[in-house]
């Protein structure tokens, strides 16, 4: 499997869910979708949100180093929330390595 990979304090990650559409959007033209992006360690229930709103694109963000025990992998969670509060979670694994100073 191919993972998005970067280095902590060096790689800026940007997330984008622009193509999500609300079901029956033509019947509720003023209703908006909201997105919450968060990061968590593999297998953890605790996540750390870094973006929420109706703008589907996050600002550039640096992720922390992934755990050595999980091969430096973290999970990025995109929670898409519709106008009545129903939500869907999309989870993507990323690899964030530590920064070497030589």
C-alpha cells in the first residue's frame, strides 16, 4: 500500500474534500456541508482536530511524528457533516518521519 509520506516540521500537508456533495442538494440549495479534519495515532480513539468549517480545504499543517511502534504511521480523519448532523468518516493513513539535523 502507498501512503502519503512526509517529515515532521518540514512537510506541509493540505487536505481537501471539495468534491463531496450533499445528498438531494438540489432540494436544499442553502444547506452546507461541514468538514472536520483531525489526526490520531493508529488504533487510538482520541483524535486532535485541526480544521472545522464549511471550507473543505484545510490550511497547510505540520503533522507530529508517527509512533515508532506503528512504523511512523498516523491516521488522518475527515469527518463530513451534513446540515442535519449526519456524518461520515474517511480515514487515511500517513507516514510522518522525524526530522534529522546533521
